[in-house]
C-alpha cells in the first residue's frame, strides 16, 4: 500500500439498512449506512445518525501528492418529507480557506435554491445581509444535481472561525440535499 500521509486510519463498515438490521449489534457499534448515506451508531436499542455535517479533507490523493483542498459538506434532510424554506443550520469553519466550487446533489429530481450566509463568531448569528452568494446562490432547477465553479459575485474568502449558515430560499419536491463546498485552505 502506498504511503498516504496518514498516521491513523479508522475503518467503518459500509452496509445497507437491510444488512444493518440483520446484525447482532452491540452498543457503540458504528457503521456507514449506504441506503441513507449516514454514519450511524447503535445506542443499545436503536440506530442513530451520528451527524448531518461531514468535513473531509483531501490530504492524501493519487501518487501521495499532498494538497490543501478540503470539502465542507452540509446536509439538509426533510425526514422523508419535502424540505421547507428557512434557515437550516450553522457550521463553524476551523480553518481559513477560499471557496473554489459548490456542488449540490439531491435525493430526487426537483428544484431548490440555498443561500449561504457568513459571519464572525462574535457577530453570530448570520443573517440574509451576510449572504456570500450574491445573485448566484447554489441552485438545482428541475434536476437532481448542480455544480458551479464560476461563483459569480461570491465572497469566497472564509476566515478561521467564521460561521456559515444555510438558508433554503425556495424548494419543490426534494426531501434531502447535500451541499458541498470545495475549498483551498490558506
């Protein structure tokens, strides 16, 4: 196995809900559910989603070249029903970075517009006046995915400790969407 620059690796079993439910699970067991795309932990009685926000880094890539790229990912889940409009949550970014691309992937075809707001921790909470997306917010239109690397008019700089808020401006039919920001760490 080539050197990847990692000192420690955690392996998590990937399985469907059907396979998970057939397990003789023990309290504290963690799996990645490929049916729901969630990390889940067994609490001794039921399986619980560990979290909806995932931060991944690309510090090890093909040929072990190291980069400063990372993905900041936020998931909005309507719990089986269509997502509603409004603010859906906040995320503190622990490092300075510049947004290079936004990708949205939905569970089904539909339309959604998600505005992203940014503010300092001291000025929390972010509001619509703190939008970083100008007139080009992440948008899926009668489709299941979208990607934008142009980011026209966006404020792309994020300082370490800044807070991002995700606000659904409009929505039709989509019940779950993943918003991923590809960033370059400063």
